[in-house]
C-alpha cells in the first residue's frame, strides 16, 4: 500500500502552504507590485527557513543565517521603501508570501527526512491540493479567462510541467538528501 494516511496529511499541508504562498504573491502582483520587485520580495522565504526550522526542530540557526537576514532586510529596504519609508500593500503581501513558502520548505524537508517518504508521491499530492484549491479560488472569484490565445498554451504547459511540477519534485527530492 503506497499511499497511507500520513502521506495524505503531509501532502495536504505541503499543498496548503504552497497555495497560500502562491495566492499572496499573485494578489500582491495584482495590486501595486511590479513583477521584478515581486521576484525579489518573495524570496525572503530563504532567510525565514532557518528560523522556522529552529522552531520546529529546535536546531538553532548559524551566525551566517542572522547576517543573511540583515542583508535581506537591507535589500528589501532599498527596493521597497519610498518617501515616507512605507511599503505598498502589494509589497507587504508579497513579502508575507514568503512565510507559507518557508513553512512549506520546512515541512517538505522534515517529512521526507524523518519518515523516509517518497518525494515524488508527496509532490504529487501537494500539487493536487494546490490545483484543487486554485480551481476553487478561480471559481469563487470568477477570474477564469474567457479565452486562451493558442500561442499561450505552450507557455502554460511549460510553466505547469517544468517550472512548477518538475522543480517542486527536485526541491523535495533534494531536501530529503541534504540539510
């Protein structure tokens, strides 16, 4: 029996956190954040991971992690702060999208490493959860496009298969085999 209850629970939480990260970033983009700025701001998850991992596993972050947090905050400041030293609502949502993304990475790492789980199976469940939630969101908000230009189909397939599914599998696989 390949799939048991623990796979479904772990994949569910991986999917929920990934969906929350995606949706916060997308909403931030629809507000007032440019794609280039968003690409930088959402990567703040990288400096959150050691601290969330510390909270979950009780393994303290290294000094280098602390230094990286300050460098990241300086970068966010240069990129996002303006005039009154405030951030736009879209910027804030985009930075916040890093929290569930970091939680997702910690969950993926812990469940694969501690339970010797199959990364492909976990990633498959994760992607099903994200897909179902995305369809629910699109249905609830009525944001499904009326038509797809034929030339966009190749890009959509590429993003879905290679830039999302393959990359998530490789990430989960690598998290299983490294610190």
